[in-house]
């Protein structure tokens, strides 16, 4: 509320539940901004912030208790329990929102609300404004809608101590899932069986998957967001897994690539070592005061040198980097913010310049190489996708890798897979 002007009001609706098929719904996931501010996990709710009124008010509209509905659909916090449970100043039944909201909007010059994210709520809000316009002087109407995202997303970039704890828990559980998948892996299994090992690990610990796991054997590892996970795992291929657990709303995001039969071939190891060195170079560049793109630039330099060393690229290294010659084999950036959303919110540039890394920020480092069918590529390297992804917290003096519980050195992976 301190970042808003006193004559404003902020409206943050809960995410609507989404139908999966006829009368069954997808598992409910709160809107991250709503969750960040309230910790409340029920749909059909609205969070209202009114700075300047008393000490600034935090109101919540939610479903009231209803024994019959709760028998069918599950427990509700209810209006009476909400203020204490959520730290709100007051709570009202969501059924009364049409009666109460126009009054709260009265005299408020600025409405902080992100239009376009929740069309049902946007329509409701326009209805309230229309109604209040019919009953009052138009000078009372708000004269601007302001996106709350600018302020809220910047707050979310700096993780509090409590958030860092959740991120570490998510990273730890993600690592445990990857270890389980490595241990379960053998030729002849299907990609979805490794997905099951990951999700089993997450759910068994009370977590969930933060996004659909990617389990790509052989050439499927070259499809960046492959989620079919329905192919057989072949002896002699690598498998690329990109998966993370969600704990307390916060996401882990790890990629590991390993040999399905437990032993890297020489050609696989050549490429693997390049990506591993790029991963380490990216992590080393995660220092407070460095800018957002430093880890990417460090990773690209290593990948380019490596592609040249195995004969896939030819020419002067500086020129190859300048011309982005690595692009056909490395077409994404080296990381993203990590938080309540796996690709978390927050600007990467400020006034056109890369943002500086600061203590409390959390990001991924995930270089890869995706070598397709290209004729210029030596045969032994074709159809190989490798990504190695870790989650990194920026600290006051450097950084902390929070995904260290799953091996990434080739020898350590082989030892784990052989039961060592
Ligand atoms: N799975 C998407 C990512 O790693 O960013
Ligand atoms: Mn990932
Ligand atoms: Mn990622």
C-alpha cells in the first residue's frame, strides 16, 4: 500500500477454477499475485487494498461457510475465520461483492488492477463503475486504471527469508525426484515411467510438479518443451529430464541429462562436458553487481568454444560468438527468474539496460546443446539433446546453488546409476 497513492484502491481477484472435462476441474492453483499477498488458496475470492483509510485497509471477499456445499466440495475458511487466518482487517461474503464494491470505489481516483488477465472479473468491475456512474457525479469516477504488476512484480523479484526457505525446499524435493528418476532408469522403460518416478517423489512429500515434466529420450531431448513423454527409452541414448517440484507455491526447476543405460559413450561425454562447463561458467557469473546477461554471455562463450572443439563450428571464436553461430544448437537464453511462477515475474532490463543481480534474487542457469540431424555435424553427435539446469540464489557476497542434491558430474551420475 505504501507504493500506491492514498487516493487509490487495489483489486486482486483469485484465479477462477478451470474446467478440465465437462464437470471435472483441473487441480486448483491460486493466482500467484493473489497468493503472494494473502496466502489464501480458495477460488471465488477478492483481495482489496485501500491505502489511506485508517492505517490502510486490507479486505477479503470469500465464500462463506455452507455445510451442504462443504459436504460436496470441501472445506471453506469462511468469512468469520478469514480476518484472523489471513491477517485481513475485515472480510465479507463474495455474494455481497456487487453491493459493497461500488461504495468502496467511490472517490477513489486510481484503480490498481491488471486488466485482461481475468475477463470475468474485468466485466464485473466495469459493471460496478457503470452503476456508480448512474448514481453519482461523474467527477467521483476513477480516472485511471493502473497495473499493479509493476510494483508487485518488482517486490516478488526480491525473495524474503521465508520465500528463500520455500525455494530451497522446492529445490531439494526437485533434486530428490531427479535422483529417483536416475535410479529407476533402464533401457526398455517408457519416458512416462520416469515422469511417474518424479511425480511420485513430489507427491509423497506433499508437493506437486511445478510444471509438466519434460522427459525426452534420444532425439526427443532436442524438443525444448517436449511433454508427450510417451516414447520408449533406448539403450545407447541419453534422456533429458527437465522437471521441478512445487512446495508451498514455490517452484524448483532442474534439468539433468544422463545415459539411459547408465554409461556415457565417448561422443555423449564430449558434448556433456561442454554443457557442464557452460553450466559452471554461468553459475560462476551469478554475483551481486554482475548484470542479468553475464551468465548467458559466459555460457555462450564456453558452448561456442566447445562446438568448435568437436568440429561442429569452424572459424574464429570471437567472430562465431558475434555472429551467434551457436544459435542452431543453443536457441534459448541461459535462465529466468524463479519463484511462485517457474518463469517468475520481474523485469530483466531497466531503462533498456540489463538489470544488476542483487541479494535475494533467484534464477536458473540452464545451458544446453541440441544437435539435430545437420549434415555438417559428425554422425556420433547427431540427435543429441543435453541441458543441465540449476537454481541459484544471489547472496550478499556471491551465490548459493540450491539444487546441489542431484549429481551432475558424469562420473557421479554413472556411480549413482550403477547403485554406487
Ligand atoms: N522447463 C522450462 C524451463 O526450464 O525453463
Ligand atoms: Mn527447467
Ligand atoms: Mn528453467
